[in-house]
C-alpha cells in the first residue's frame, strides 16, 4: 500500500502548489488590468431618446485571459427607481490584448418625467451605480461596484411666461403677445415647437399660435408667442393653454389664467 | 518557500485587506507546527493522527476564513467582491484527499504493526 499512498501524496502536493500559484497569480493580475475612459458623446436616437456613449479602453497585461468582462451602468431617480440602464459585454480579453468598446446607454427623458416633472426645471444630481464584473482566467469571478453622482441639467431651467401684451390691430382683431424664455442646462440641443391657445371665459377658443423652438445646449432661449384674436371674443378673464412638443419629451398642457 | 513566494504577490493586496496577513500567518504557523509535531512522533501511530489533524485543520480553516466563499472589501468607495466558491470546492477536495491519504497511512501502519506482532 506504500506506493498508492506515495502517489496520492505527490498528486496532492502538486495540486495544492498549482492551485495556490494559479489563484494568487490570478488575483495579482487584477492590478495589471488597466482602464482608460475616453470622452463621452451625447446624441439622440431615432425614437427620441438621449444616447450616452463612453469609449472604454481595456488593456490586459496580466498573466491570464479575462472572460465575460461586463460593464453595467444604472441611473436611479430620487426614489431609487431605474431611469436608465446600459450594459456592455466583452466575451474574452486575451492575455496581452487591448480592447476598445463603446459603452452605450439610452436615456428616455419622457420616462424620467414620469417620476418627477421637476427634472425639467431643476438641476440636480442623479445617483448612478457602476459595476464591472469579469472572470479571471475564466475561473475566478470578480466584481467591482461603486455609487456615483452625475449632474443633470434641466432643459427648461428658469422657464418663464411673461405678461401678455395686447395690441389692437384693427377694428376687429387684436394681437396678443406672450413672451417665453428658459435656459437649456441640458447637454443636448432642444428642438421642437411651442403651441399656445387662448380661451375666453366661456371656454371659447379665441386664438392659436405655434412657434419653432431651437435652444442649443447650455444656452438661453427667448421667444414670443403671438396670437391673433377677434376682439369681440376676448373677455376680461380666461386662460392660456401652453404645450411644448420637444423631440425628447412633451410638456403640458400648462394652464395660465389671465384677467 | 511557497509562502514567501506567494507573499511577494499578495503584499500589495494585503494593504487593502488588513486581516489578510495575520490570517495567513496563523495558518502557516499552525500548519508547520502540526507537520513538525508529526515528524517528531515519526514511527508511531500518532504521526498519522497529526497528519489527519493537519488535513482537517486545512479544510476547517478554509471554511471558516472564507465564510460564504465570497471575499468583499471596500477601497476608496468602490466595493470589490471576489467569488472563491470554485477555489474553495477544489481546495476542500484536496484537503479531503489529504485526509484520506493520512487515514490510509494510519491503516497501513496499524496493519504493518499487526503483522510484526508475534502471536
């Protein structure tokens, strides 16, 4: 029985040495995995969502291949509901390889506004959970995660509708001018249209206007909505109904009483 | 020797896990002590008892030190988690193999002793 015992002994020792050396060197390889983040790009998709793209360069200078490399970004609203989520998977990063991928995430502003419309008008910070997972040597799963904040710029920051100005055009018609202004703090341009309807005290539609809106990112917008109303239809009191139809979201109707 | 070589690789990680160095040193001290005591009792059945104890110590140490086999640490606001379940299973199998070897050695020793004992 001595020989089988010796064989088991040798196999056990060799297996232990291989296991320890592999595990230690695999964990040590983590420090030879480097990440470089490029400049993020913002755009819009064909269905009116914001597309956030971040190029990531991963260099594997460790001893083993890295399998199932996954980057996941989750953006949360104030009540911890998921606003946006993006995930990028690389099946294998070979030893000595450098891989560049685009980490994409679509952001539905209309979906965000379902949680709180104040995101249209107030700048804030959005909570983001970032996690990176991989398998070292295809054997040891490793995951790193962290919580971060990303700034949210309101697209209609400081939104204002000025006092209506009434100008008599002729014996039958008058012009009603309503100034509108806001600051686009978002990182995307805003294009769309604003529609305004004027109703008198008897709920009769007395005037309508629409204007195109184009506000570049981080810029101020100021414009006038002009309605042409039959003078006899305009009453002392009534209300305006404003709607904004922007490519990324719709806002309104907002009811503004006058008189 | 293996300990010193592996420690060269683990030293940077030990700074992130404060208890790692003490944990590994405790294991190495107890393991070597059991080996030395086993060698000191060579030629007796107690040598194999210490061999069995050594194998059981390795298995028990792995189970208790790795807890749920997932090691988690927080470094500069980032939570790093390493799943060592497969490693733990393989290590436990090797530990059980060592335990089986020690028991076979004890049985072999006892049978040789019985053969030598005149009736």
